[in-house]
């Protein structure tokens, strides 16, 4: 499928799949979406502590990079696992403008290392940030009680409904530690029903720019 790099409304770039009319990040602002969904409504719940994160859809590396930048402010130590079945190309990586848009020139080399590092190996990007990239289909995830937080950033239900199924959310539920949290930009009723069916407690929150609502799901302990 043909992919094209486009600029979103906040000035940051993303990748668009023309055939699906689907983007890796919101056209209304890639960075704004990541900050709102994954940082404000996810990472910020875990201040001043060690946090284990699973990202469903490593993609451009934007969510991981912003997490690295924000973790330092929040005095967190991060163990980050990014799952991606179809990695983007070196050329696409080089055309992502996140380092400049986030005023993060000092960490520019880290962004490159995120993408250039080997799959399946844990690397130390900073003394407070460990990264493991797994080249893996979401259906193959089999972690048990491993993560505090899941960034669920798969392509939308409209184009890939199978990624938002009860079976996938069961895997997410099992992968989380007790009281673990999953955040996603999605807010469809069918997604909420699947989350509830596997045991999640689901909150509907205000969405990022251009989207009215989003979900946060918690693995509540009894």
C-alpha cells in the first residue's frame, strides 16, 4: 500500500496510507494527540515511580520519544516495549520532524537510535529509559501481568476492526498488572463493549484536538 508523509495541523508529521485514507497519527496534530491521549491521560498517572509500558503500534516512534522526554520531568524510570508488525523505512524515519517540533535537539540521536536498534533486544537509551522493540503481530502477544500501562495505538476500527476485537483486548487485560491502565484514542461503542467483556472498567474522557472523546480502561483489583 502506498504511504505518504504529510504535515498535521500542529506542524508535526505523520504517515498516511492513501488506500485506506488512514494516518499513523491524527491529522489534527500528531504531537498534540500523543500528548493528550498517552501522556496526560496515561503516563501522568504514574509520577515518581518505575513504569512498564507496552505500546501497541510502535510506528513512527513518536509516542516512545515523547514518553522519554516526559519521563525525565516526572522523575520516572521507564521500561518500554513497542510492538510493530510492519516497521517504517529509514527514509520515513528521516522525514519525521518530531525532534525539531519538540525542541529536543539534545535527544535527536536518541530518536535515531530508537529506530536503528535491533528488534528483540533491550537497549538503554538513557539511564532512566530502557527500550525493547518487538516485531510481532498483535495476535501473538502473550505477556502475563507485565505492564503498568498500555498505549493502544493500532490503526482505526474502520480499517482494521480485527485489531479491536474481544480476543485482542483479552490479551491486553492479561498483559497488564493489577490496577494497570490502557489508554487509546478510540471511543466507539463496540470497542467499549469488548473492553468491558474481558473485565476492564472503562472511562470516557475528553478527546484530543479534532476528536470529542477517548477511552481509558483499568484492570481493577477486587
